[in-house]
C-alpha cells in the first residue's frame, strides 16, 4: 500500500508540473498545498474562454432588443422600433470586436493580423471563398420558403413599414456585426487558442458559436454547428477571418433581402 501511495503522489506531482502547477513545501520540507498560479500559456487559454462566457452572458441579458425596449420605451417606438436593434448590433460589435481587439493589442501585446483581422483577399483563397458562398446560397433559398424563416427575418421587423433610410441604417449595423462575430469566434478564439491548442481550438470555439443561435429557428441552430466547424477550419488554414466574413455577410444579406422582397419592400 505504501508503494502505491507514493506512486500515486508521484503521478499527481508529474501532472501538476506538466500543467504549470507547483508543489509547495512547509518549513519541515513536507509537501503542502498546490499553487493555483497559472503559467503564461495557461493565461492565454483562460482569458479568452472566461471572456467568452462573460460576453455571451452580457449579450443574453443586457444587449437584446427587449432589454433596451424595457428601459427606453419611448425611444424604442421611434422609427418602427429601430433603436433596440441598433443597441443589440452596437453591443455585439463592442463585445465581439472592440473589447477582444483591446485584449489582444494591449493585454497579449500581439498584432491583430495574427488573430485573422486581415481583410486582404489572397488570390489562392478567392476560389475557396466563392465556392463556400455558392454552396450555401441554395440552402438560403430553400430556407426562405419556410414559415419560421419568414417569422424571423428581417430581424428588424419594423423594416416592413420603415423608410429606406432606416432600413439602410439597420442593414449597415446588422452586416457590420458579422465582421465582429467572425473576429471573435474565428479570430480571437480559433486562431488565438490554436497557438496552444492547435486544431482543437476549432472544436472549442464551435460550442459558444452554436449557443448564440439558440434564439433562431432549430434548423439554423443545428446548421451553426457545421458552419462553425467549416469556417473554423478555413480560418485555421488561411489564418484569416475573411472567408467567414464573406460567407456570413453574403448569407445574412441574402436572407434579409429575400424576406423584404417577399413583402414587396424592395
């Protein structure tokens, strides 16, 4: 039993050493509690994951249009309910782009291009981006005929009555937040975590990515799992978020405009 006891302690010590933990000793040399200090590599993993949890929680409880409408009821009625939707888009851009970019730039002291924020189209990747968009476009037309799609899009429901200026402002904000979304999931999480986790970062990032689709039609939420894996793989291979931006903006714009066209608004 004593031999097994010492063997077990050696295994624990080895695991702690591999993970960056340290064995502390008291004045008599006996092994004491383990240190909870994290190594620099562990911080580089912990910070993005903890921030992801915080960001998604803030978006869920404080950034949704109904939150704005509850506290600013008068403004929420203007322009057929445009401002609550602009609040959501602004919060998304802040939490998915501005704050993570600040963490990368001033916390990790890394250039943003290492996290995929490079919108330059490389010729060898252009065909891949166009193929991705062409592959999903037929699915958009199929989905557009479904009742749950017509009940969801456009997100700004006031677009059915609003003027062209309000619609244009909404579409600009809505499509811009997809750049932020791609930076967060494919740049900050996939490319950032891949520095230490390798390709496994793609599978880590797909979990919160699927979660942000829980308020959308079930088919779209399930499709987000596949899309997250595919877009993560593309970002990992190209070291850029551009592929995801092209697909996301293209698909989102198509879905919005198909819904507006069906209502005779465009």
